[in-house]
C-alpha cells in the first residue's frame, strides 16, 4: 500500500523534495539546539514554554477535529462524508505525530523520554495526555488501515472495526480535554485556570480542523483532480461556523469574568494580550489581527449566501485557521506566563532556531499528509 | 533483470548505509586499544579492599552505582554494608574516587575503548589530583 | 503461511504490548506519592525580616548557598539559576502590597526560596516523579538524574522557585566545589533545604551563613522546636497561602 506514495509526476516529487529540504534544515537547527541547550530559544525562566508547546496545543486540536467527520459518517450514517473521512483520519495521524515531535524538541533531556514510562506518575496530567495521544494515534492508524485495505479489495470493512471507530469518537474529545487539563489545573497561572478552557479548546478545534479540511479538499480538487463534491464541503462549513460561534462565545465569557470581577491577576493577562503592559506589547498586534480575522470569519460564515460561494469560503476558512492559530497557540500559551508569578513582565519572542525547528516539524507533517493522501487517492482511483 | 532493479539496489544501498552508520563512522575514528583499568589505589588505612571483589566490580559496577544513586537520592540511605560487614558512604566522588583518584586511567580507559558514554561526569565532579581525605569515615 | 504483511502486523503488535509492560507494572505497583499526612516531620524555615533587613545589601546566605551547591553565576536575569535569592516585598507578597505600606518594607528585597510546600503543585504535575515530597521530613526533593526537562513544574510553581538549566552550567562556574555535583543542561533545579547537609547533621548553609541569625530552621511537628516557638510568639506571613499549597517558609514582618 505504501508504495503508492512512490509514484508521482514531476510536480509531486518537487513538492516532496522541497518539504524534505525544510525538514533537513529544521533538523540541523535542532542539532544546534541539542548541542547548546534550550538557551538558543527565546524562552526564559519566566516564560518557560513558547512556540513549541503552542504548536503542540494547537495541533492536538487539529488531531481531535477528525471526529467532526468521523462522527456524522459512522454514527449518523451521513454518506456525503464517505470521501473525506479517510482524509480526516490521515490528518489526525499526521497532527498527532507533529504533537509528539513538538513535545520532544521542547524537552531539556530528550534521551530520557523513556522515564515517562519507567517512572510514570498517575497524578501528572502529562502522563494521561501521553496515554491519550498515543491511544488516539493507534486508533487512527488501525482504523484508516483497516477501512482503506477493505476498500482496496472492494469489500466492506470487518465488523469488529465498528466499535473501534465508535471508541475513537470519545477518545478524540478526551485528547483535547486532557490537553486543556494540563493548563487549567495550575493554581499558579490564573489565565489558564478556568473551567471553560477545555470546552473552548474543543470549540476552537472543531472550527479550525474542519476549516483546514475544507482547504485541503479544495487543494486536492485543484492539484490532484480529486473532487469530494460540494455537499461535504458545505456541511463542513456549517460545522466550522457553529464551532467558531461557540469559540468566540466562550472567549467573551472569559473576558466578562475577568473584567467584571476585576481580579488583578486575571485582568493583567487580558490587558497584556490586547493593550500591553507598560512598554510590553509584543502580542497586541497579533491578537487584534486574530480578533479581526475572527470577525471576518463570522461575517463570511454566518451568511449562507457568502458561505455557499467557494472563493469566499476559502477566505473564511483561511482567516478562521489563522485566527485560531494565533489565539490558541502563542496567545494562549505564552500569556499564561506574562505577567509572571511575581507580577513581572518578561516578553517572549521565538528565536530563529525555534522558528526553523518548528517549520521542520510542520514540513514533516505536511509530507505525511501528502504521502497518505497520495496513497488513499491512488487506491480509490485504481478501484474506480 | 527484475522490474525496478536499479531502484531496488539504490534503496538497499541507502538502507545499508543508514543502518551501518555506527560501523562506518567508527572506521574513521581512532579507537584507543582496550586496556585494563588501572586499579592501583591510594592506600587508605582500613580501606585496602573495594566494596566488592574486582571481578564483580568489572561486570556490575554500573548497576551498583545505579543502586547507590537511587538509595541516596530517593531514600536518603547513604550507608552501604558489604557482605563481610564493612561500611561505606555511598558516594561516587567521595568514596569510589577517593581511592581510585585517576578518572582517566580508572574510568575512561575502558569506556573510551568500548565507546560507552556514561553521563556521570556531566554533573559529578572528578577529583582534581589527590583529594584531601574526606568523607570516607566508617560509620 | 504467514505473509510479509501479517508478519509486520504481529511483530508490531508484540512490540507494542512488550513496551506497555513496564508502564502497566509501574502503575499497578502503586508507587503513589504520599500526602503530607504521612509525614513524620515537616521541616520549615522562619525568616525574621526585622533582623534580615537590618544589614543593607547583605548576601551572605545567597553566596553560601551558591558556593555549596555549585550554582552558576549567569548575568542574564532571564535565564539564571536561583535557589535562594532576593525579591522585592511588593513582588514576593503581591497580594499584601498596598500604596501606603511603610516604605521600609514595601521596596525591601527579602530572601525567598523554595517553600517546600505541604501540598506542592510541582510534585503533582511532574510526569516522572523526578520531584517528590520526602515522606520523612517534608522536603520537596529533586532527582536530577531523572528530570526530563519538560518544565511543567516551573509552570505549576506559584513562587518562581524553580530554575531550568538553559545551557551547560559549568561554563558559568568560576570554581567548582568538588563535594557537590553540578547540574547538566536541560534539567530543572531548586533548593532542597540542603538535604545533603542535613543527613550529615548540619544545618542548611544559608542558615549557617547568616550572621544576623535571621534564618531559623527546624521541625514544625516538634512543638518544642525553635521554629514553633518563633511562630507562636511573632506574627508571620507566608507567600500566596490562598492557593492552598501550604508554603513552609514563614516571614516575621
């Protein structure tokens, strides 16, 4: 099955080679970080997590969002998603792989990662997040493999896979919930310590994931001449619309609670995000961009006439994806540390090394998606 | 000739090159010949015998050090009693290296030849020359 | 007859199940961290600010600690290592600060360190039990052999008491004290109430170094101890007690 990824035209290979090139560059930058320590990043004793963990958090959401195609297709027998379920599952596999890599590159002692399993601590949310992510990865590898090979043989998938698929639905919810628990259980960080964090994570995931999938489907139509049809794309757009509304709603809840109660430790983080504290306002332009993009997204998505036009839908999906990438990635993670526990403001800027390592991991993820989709589409074509 | 013969050979070559990385990188490295460690010690009265017979130490010193580490760090148990009733302070730098003072001859000789890189000395401090007698008091 | 595909499948599955054995074993062995109720002792520190602030710019305790524990001197405050250090009152006690506070206190730098909490959030979050609360005396310990450098404990600590080795600390050590290890890059470190000195029957080096006798160290469960006497005779405050961490460093204002 894997050999299908080895047959492609010139453009396909150029794409693969350029992604590999970015990966190699990222790898070299990682080597630099590995030799010299995390001092080559922009992180500091006050802001101890940065770009890497931000990307990790965002990508857990992308992985979890596969459930938005799996659930309608398998639970509600919504046939229109038949062509894209596998795309969602492959996206999830790639996203989880990227998550794991982002955790590893963030570690001070990556060779000791085995200690997670040799000395597990059941009280640590990080252990449960590892268990949840690994389980989710296995589930999706199993499901996509079994369903795809059945499809190749032109037979129905075996019956035993159905309960596994059903299990993957709550499991998807759990990975993002536990990821939110990593943050929301910390008394030291008032910005994260909010019960609405997990719901908000899920809402933003279920908005950004389908938006990404729409974009991917439209790209596939262009470059691979593979048309999933109009209906699933429009349905995904509706899902993204509802989820984005929920996301914005949850965010406004947070703002109200912080602003009306006016507890300084809670307010300070929002002030830093949107107005800056003193001379420190690195994230302000980003956050307003994110907010503006969110408004644009809602205008375009909420109106069915706009949503129905595919070129406007592309704009809406790209805007939505960017808005959440900013807000949930850097905005959410870094701001938890600013101001610090002693009320100090130390800003964070990702270093060149960090950016290239992150790009390398993204390139690997995109390469995985490309190869997986190549396999799936080749199988479908030869079956048709 | 089978289909894709050239590609298969190329793929195999790349695979072998990757898998055999440890072999071919070592070809270009000058590896010191394997020598016996210098066990000669400073003579400390009452400490003329190691915690275990040297045959055993050669094979299991790493396990013993791991046990000592866990015992001291995690359980705050620092006293090691040998089978014949002698007592030692469980400490790499204060006990082991107090007798075997020369890290280069005692540790590195074998480790380098066998290409093992224990990370002990990333943190623990090797004795400079001849350390002042410290920390080997019998409990 | 097993074909290549099946072989790969079964090999993968057996590998996975083998890999999960240690995890399951460890989890079932119930090596659960013990709560403070089991602690037979609870070591604590009382900082008498009246005495401490008497000498301006005194850093004897900090220097003693730095030397004893091979703490590198990194100029950049953004990534230096601190076990015991000075924090201004308005930062250490953010929730106690107000604009009419006596000037002598408000801007005063006072010594802070790991609070060796009764209910330490760093221990709760550590995924490898590289940091744990010692049952016999309540010290929040660190195992630098085991730390994977995920820095989750730093996110969880409300006091900024944990430092990460962003780089190799040895390059920033003018003199290495051979009796104590340095650390390696990529691990988190912090004050351990000088556990290594305690087990040799000595006091923590900061306490020993203070010429003003502003630092008192002892066992809170012993009602005749010096720390208990101090706590019952003077008004003391702790850092962020409302978070429920139960900090064990007390300040006489």
